[in-house]
C-alpha cells in the first residue's frame, strides 16, 4: 500500500535526472563528490607549475616549491574514497578501478613517486629538470585517466 504512491514520484525523479546535467550524489559519505572535488584541486594546483614548465610564467622558487608541496599533500587523498561501495552515478571512474584494484594501486604509486620527484627538484631552479618532472606528473595523471576514467562527462 505504501509503495504504490511512490511510483509516480520515482518516475518523475528519473525524468528529472535525465534532464538535469548533474546527478545528485546520494551516498551517505558522498564518496564520488569528495574524490571529484579533490581531483579538481589537483588540476588547480598543477596548473601554475604547468605554466612555468611551458615558459608561460616565470619560475619563482618559493611559489613553485609551495605548489609542489601542495600537490604532494593532495596526492594521497582521493584514493580512500574509491571504497568498495563507491562505484555509483555520477562517477566517471571505470569499473576497472574496482576489478583491477592492484593495477589501480600501481598507477597511484607511480603518480605519488612522480610528485615526490617534483617536490625534490622544485627548489633547484634547474628548469630542464623541473620541466621534465612536471611532464612526468602530467603523464601519470593522463595514464591513469586513460586506464581508469571514462571519457563520458
Ligand atoms: C591513479 C589514478 C589517477 C591519477 C594518478 C589521477 N587521476 Fe584524475 N581521476 C581518476 C579517476 C578514476 C577519476 C574519476 C573519478 C570519479 O568520477 O569518480 C578522475 C577524475 C579527475 C578529474 C575530474 C573531476 C570531476 O569533477 O569529475 C580531474 C579534473 C582529474 N581527475 C585531474 C587529475 C590530475 C590533474 C591528476 C594529476 C595531477 C590526476 N587527476 C591524477 C584517476 C586518477
């Protein structure tokens, strides 16, 4: 008796969900929202270093070191939010995150190593080394995305 009146509401919700561009994260711990917010910070933090690497912005030692350390502090944060019950809409993570958990962990490890290396050279003023390290970090973002993130927005 109590379920029947819900049906039109569910149907409405489905329609609305299809129309709105943002599906709500209904998980009690907001796993998808939390990890996506962290990844957005990845991009924001990496960006000024990318500009330096491409000669679009001057290298300022203190600023560059601060950005590298900020990225390092972020770099191990998203992974805990890929919990076993964390594969639900609106995630863009591929099912391989969960079905190939070992590979996903390896990809995190090589990313973390690339960020540590960037921190190491960040204060050196050695621009070729800095450029190479930024590129390695960017490649490790991309290689994980190729493997574990779908193109669908
Ligand atoms: C080990 C794998 C891995 C690495 C390394 C990684 N990402 Fe991601 N990233 C993901 C996955 C998986 C998602 C999809 C998350 C979701 O939607 O649940 C994602 C999503 C994103 C998003 C989209 C967030 C949103 O709001 O939908 C951005 C932006 C992003 N990553 C940037 C980066 C940047 C920049 C780096 C490198 C500094 C990076 N990522 C490194 C796996 C990775």
